[in-house]
C-alpha cells in the first residue's frame, strides 16, 4: 500500500505484512531528500511530538515517521517478540516502508532501539538510497546500566499508572510494553550484540548521546567511532539524558541541520554515476 505524501498527511502503510500508522511532514521524496524517523522502544508517531516539524523546518527535507508493529495505532505484533526483533525490523520491514513512501534518497534518523534498527539496515541491506545516518542514543550491546533501568520500567508498569499513560498513545499498551520489556529482560538477551554491523557502514554517521543517558554509556558511541570505516561525527551533550531531541532540542537540530547540509554539498560535488 503506497502512501500518498503531502505535507501533514497521516495514514497507514503496509509493511512486513502489517498496517503501520504514519505521518509525513514537508516536501515529498521526489521533491527533496527524506529523513525517516525510527522511534525508541516505547515510542510511536505521536511521541515524537513537534520534532518532525522542527526537523523539516531546520533541514528543508521531508520527514516521515511511522509506528512499528505493536506501537501507536499500528497492528499488533504477537508476543513474545523474538530476541532479534530489531534485526528483523531493519531487514524485513523497513525496506517495505521505504518502498511504500517512494523513498529516493535521504537519511535514517533513529532514537534508542530505532537508532539500532537504522544502523542494522545500513550495515546489512544494500540500499544506496540511504546517504547518511543520525543515531541518537543507540544500543549495540547490552549494559548493566540499561538493564537495571528497564527493570525499573517493568516495576513501574506493574505498580503505577504507567500503563494508563501509555494507553493514551498506544491502542494496545500491553503489546508495546511487554514486547519491548520482556525481550530486553529475557535471559538470552544479556549476550545480545549487533556491533558487527558497524563494520559495514559506508555512509556518514552523526552519533548523538547525552552524558546522563540512563539506558547506556558512551561505550556505545565509542564503538561507532572506533569501528566504522565511514566518517563519524559525535555530539555528546551535557545536561541530557536518554532523549536528546527533547532535552537539548536546539543543539540537536543545529547538529542535524549542519550534518545534512554537508551531505548535500558532498552529493552536489560528486560526478554523475558516482
């Protein structure tokens, strides 16, 4: 199911055999490059808030955001989720999403789980349309700090009003929360590691993380900087936790705008056929 893009349009795309909610901001893919947003482990279209509009304004690019299966108003994703759910999303679902919107060239911008999915796609799928990556608070391997925080989230879901709060944004909050939380806290997930995809990145990367990120340390960013053959820029933000786009929005938007401008200059300087 193709998506009829116009500025501010919302609807659904068919991808991976599921109906996924989505929204578009700014110019269509045939008019300008496109930034595709990939949300965090408990995110969805609505929880990006005003960031897509701000990003489109800052870069002049189109911005497309969708809710993965199990999130927002998208179809459910049957429980339990496989422990390689991020890899499956990157390899089996994201290509369908990009095809459905007529993606021609642009950037994958992911946050948390979404950043991991973006990196896996770029490192595993031969997709020359992807010209750059923006990875905010990515995960490539498990860390005790992150697992401890995810355990706290489980306790909050069971003992506080977190479920009711999530129900405002997810039509099936149990599916969204249990899919994510049960996977991360499964015994087999402690050895999860997808850092080898970094070795295969061939597009420029902007990696962003807060110094106070409660879900991961700067070891995740160091892994990109030391392993990637492609150019890597890093932005480490003080007074910032797990959501740089909300904790330090101006710095994040400036860094992304500068990054996209440099990519466009590179594109313009390349001879035809390169």
